[in-house]
C-alpha cells in the first residue's frame, strides 16, 4: 500500500510472467530499458545466470539517480558493481517465500555507492512484507540457510506435528490447522516478548508433565543438532552457488 500500482512498471520476456502484474494494476513491458526510463528504484529479480546479460543490456541507461536492487542468489555486490557504471547505488536483497503473505524475513546489504538514504528507502518499502534487516553481505548466505530454506524445515516439522496427532486419532485437516496455529503463536511470542526460545520453552515445562516427556523424545532424536546441520548444509550450498 505504500506505492500505487500505476507507479510500478514490470518487465519480463513473456506475457505469462506479466499477467499477475497487470491484474494488480501495474504497467508492463517487454523492454527492460523502459523500466529504467520510467523508474528510479529498480528491482532485478532474475535467475543468477540470467542477470549478467540483463545488466549488460541496462548498463547504458543506468544513471546516478537510479537505485538498483538485486534479488539474484549468489551474485555478490562486487560483481554487481563491476557490471554496472562506477558509483551506481546498488543493494543486494534476499527475501523468503512468506513475503507473499506479508510475513517474510528479508535481509539486505548495500554496495559502496549506496548510502543511508537508499537503505532507509528500501527498509521502509519492504517493511510492508515482513521483517527487513540490513546486514553485512557475509550474512546473506547464512540467511538463505536459516530463513530462505528454513521455511521448508518448518513445513516438514508442521507436517510431522500434524501426523503425530493423526496417529493419535485426530482428523488430518484439523490437525494441520492446529499445527499451523501452534507455529504461528510460538513465533509471535518470540517476536513480541523478545525472550530467548529456551526461556519460553522452559516456561511450558512443568515437573513430570507432558512437555518434558515429549522434549526428551526430541532430544533422543537429536532434533537440535539435525536442524543446526541443516542450516549449515544450506548455507554452505549457497556459498558454493555463489562461487559457481
């Protein structure tokens, strides 16, 4: 709601990718240079291997008034700055899937040409889509392992929660809804209280109660170590992709 749809222009090679933009009331084009002519804040949301060609195409049209934001995984600020005119205001952004329901977790890093004004502009705009934090560029691959891929870990855990309830006799649809609400409520408490998750977990455990018996099973299954290993594996893969 911060920018009218009519002020947004989207470019893509095929109409298929532009239909949703048109339905939202945005202007569309097949010409990338038209976006540069019409806009000052430009988001580059391409596959990593496509981006160098796009940068080569738009480079002649990029001026000092433009702010260029790349969403391409693995493409560093150093590479972006090398492929664009010297001094271009460049930022690198990494979102995650829940941005589509305004509950995303995003991090961004700024290049040498981008200042506080550009960082504040991006953070203000993207706050509508969820949590948005400025970080050192070295954190972006970690964010991919933690949050970009981490959404899938949570879905796997939610599925397991619901299936446990189904095993005990609850209908699947109801179990899935309750599992989702349980995750939502737990996340909201972490964000709103600012408490460490270990503290919140301890608050639920009563001596000899149901929760501590269940947690013992999770510890026997090495849940914490397995999840830590998953974040590490995804982060390392993000680093490998950047080198490729």
